[in-house]
């Protein structure tokens, strides 16, 4: 149970902590094979990162067994019939933009295993409404988007062009840093400091997002537009080290558009499971791992709630939340690891409240005299609104003012998710887990809150009257916690990704490179570098380390011919 006071202990971060370059990667360990083992490696948890890790190990010739607690794979990457039969809703993640852009998709040949990305023929990528009702279309080309934005401020448009262009080295540095385990690639700061204007970009990166927006842009509309993009990253606007979040997220959405997988994110997970099975792997659902088998000082397998034991020849890779590991093997992990792990905090004020709808028709959005459909629509507020919303969340209140209400209608691009002609729609807003009076209050207030959100959305779409709505399902942060044991405190990524819990400090400083104090026990998943989202990199990075301990190089194994 996460209490509200736990959320308030935030933001103290940034004490003296080792940087990746200071914390040398632990040396590879010599492996003694367990001759009685059923499999080479056991992977605990069946989310997309666990499956990615197993698929890489399979490619390297190791037999993997993936054990998932629930009846279906995927964790937070899961498409489900949440309202009425035939309507497929994204239970959590909507867009696997990260995985679309990095190498995991290619290296694991996910397209060969059935993944199809949906391509929207429309030139429009997404649509925004500012709090005064003005519509802003985000086009697939940067120039067209900025051209439209320039009606608010020509000066800010020129500044955005300069910053967008100048962002490239930062993006490359991030890609490099995220694409390798901690200690195996330069930190973003190290890469930037090699450039002539590095000190400027490093300052920008480490200041608050609010500082960057106030400093660089004069118009409220530009600031509001970019505030939305940092909000997707679930970072408080006045948190240090978030200064480039807006531009980074805007760049990725602008370049990739609103990325969707045909059939939903579950189709991605199923393709990953096929990739595991194609390399002698086995994937079992309904296997809740409740204990580790520790023998001769090493992790030799796992036990499940049903009393089964599975033994691994070389080791276990866990995608379970670190708090589960700590409960399973406190002594072997040691008191320092246990204490540091127990300090991991959930997402503070950035949980999600969602409403899923089954619809007869897609919303028709009002843009001047036109009526348009669009897969992703956002009702946004100003930077100040976002600060007010964050403060309300921290105080345990829902926020009714304008700030980040996302309306997703994937069926306008991927009709396979609903019966012919019908649609699914989802609202997402930021909300606290711990309401004043306790998280259980959600059950009391959720219907009223969902109704108020619908009333706001109705101002911009002409056909969201009751007759259009076949069914709806409300999902509170409490429900998000209940659906996946890793969603501690309703967190979307297991734990917040503030400075104290990211990079070389995720999940535990000194143990960020996927090894743990227990030989043969590794960690992957959103609680490891580079963190949450549907991107597969934590899975790949964990496989990198496991393979290094076998004397193998993932970059040779993964190389795409
Ligand atoms: C509401 C919501 C919206 C989101 N939207 C987006 C989005 O649009 N785009 C995006 O990129 N990301 C989004 N995310 C984040 C993204 O979904 C997650 O970061 C990502 O799914 C994490 O993947 P994972 O494989 O690390 O872990 P998870 O998806 O959490 O999977 C972990 C799996 O391990 C299993 N498990 C845990 N413990 C055990 C055990 N003891 N034994 C066996 N199995 C166990 C769990 O049942 C689960 O299936 C969203 C998340 C939420 C909650």
C-alpha cells in the first residue's frame, strides 16, 4: 500500500551519486552450469521486455523458459476486450513509438513474426485544442506544423526551428546511452560535452522543463504546445533534469507520427513470443513466480505459487519488480541493496485515469468549419495549468481545469480492433493514486469524474452524444495497480523515472547494469535502464550482460544481415 505521504517525499534526489562513467561495470562472472536444469535461462515475467530478452538469448542459442503470472502475456503492453465483445482496447500502452524507432524490431525480425505497423494515409498526425478552444493540427512534416504554429509568434517559430535542428546531437547521444547497459556507452552529458556548444545543451538538459520553456519561448501557445509533450514523459514541469523533455518528446512524435500496431500492442507481444519459440524457447502463462532457488551461492531457478520448481542451467532473468526480489531473497541480496531498493518511489503525481468507450461512430472533431477524424487528439492547458494539475495530484485531488486530456481513437487507422464501422476510444488524464481520504475513494468519485471529462471532450466533437456510446469502462490508478503486480502505486513504469531513479541509479545504484548481488540472477524490465515504455531496450540490454557473462557479444549475435 502506497501512502500519500510517500508521494510527498519526492524531488529531493540529486545527492552525490556515481555517474555511469565512475561506476565501472562489474566484471563478467564465470559460469558453472547446473547439469540438472530444464532450461539454460528462466525469465520471470512475460512482459514485452522479458520476451525481448528471451528472444535475444534464444538467438544466441540458449533455451529459455518464460514464466508469466497472468493468463495472458504482455503486462502493460496488452490489448483487451474491456467493454463489450468484439471491441479491442489498449489496457495500458497505446503507442509503441520507442520500439518502432530503435533496432529491437529489426534485430528480432518482429515483422517476420507477424507485426504490422498501421500507416495512416492522412497528412494529419494529431490534433490539439488549446484551453481557449483554438485547434492546432500537428502535421506529419515539421515544416508544416511550425508554419501553422507561427501564427502565434513568428519569433517563437524561428526559435523552435533552431532548437529542433540543434537537438540532433542530443538525440543521438540519448539513443547511444539507451541502447547499451549502464557503463557501456558514454552518458548523454559526456557525449554533449565533446561538442563546441555542449555546455549550453548540458545546462538546458539539467534545468527544469519550465525553465527551458520560459527561457526559449515568449508566446503562451508555444509553451502550452510543448508542455503537452513533456507531460507524456510523466515528468513534473518543475523537476530538475527535465529541461529537454518537451523537445525530445515533440521530436519523436513529430518524426514518427502516432505509431500503431495493427491489432493493438498485444500483436507485438505475440510476435515476440513467436520469436522466443522459434529459437527453442518456451513461454508459459499462469505461472506466478514466488521464490528463487538459491544453491551454492547462486540463483539456480524459481518456484511458482502452484508449487512447481523450474531449474536453470546458467541463471534467471527477472522482470519482476525489485520489491518482489527483495522479499524473495533479502539475505542474499544484502541489507544495502534491500534498503536502497525499498526507497524506489512510484510515479508521484503522474498516474493515469482512463475511460474506455465502445462507439458506433468515430468522433468528428471541429476544426473551423471542417469536421475531421483523428487517431490522437489532446486537450491541453498552459504550463501554469500543468503546474496546477501536478500540485492538485500531489495534494490528492483530481484536477478539473484544462491540462492534458488525451483522446485516442486507434480504429480510425486500424479498423481491425472493432466490429465493422464501429470504434474504440480512450481518454487518458493524469491523476493521483493516493486521493485525499485514501485511494479507495476512487470508487466513489470515478463516475462523476469520467462524466466531467466527457463533457469537456463533447465541446470539441460533434457526435459524442449518448446514442453514440455503446459502453464505457473506467480505469482508475487503483485499477492500474490491480492489473499488474509491477504497477506499484498505479505506476506505469514500476517506479518514477526522476533523476534519483534513472540511469545509473535504476533500480539500485551500483546494480544498474542488470546484474544483482546474487550470481546468476539478472534484472530486466521497466525498472532497469533505460526504463519504461514499449521499447524493448531494457530486454536487449539485460541480454547483452547475460551474453557477456557467457563470453558472447550481443552486437554480433543481433546483427541484421
Ligand atoms: C496506463 C498506461 C499507459 C501507458 N502508455 C504507454 C504508451 O502509450 N506508450 C509506451 O511506450 N508506454 C506506455 N506505458 C508504459 C508501458 O506500458 C510499460 O513501461 C511497459 O509495458 C513495461 O514493459 P515491461 O515488459 O518492462 O513490464 P510489464 O509490462 O509491467 O510486464 C511485466 C510482466 O511481468 C509479470 N510478472 C510480474 N511479477 C511476476 C511474477 N512474480 N511471476 C510471474 N510473472 C510476473 C506481470 O504479470 C507482467 O505481465 C503505459 C503504461 C500504463 C500503465
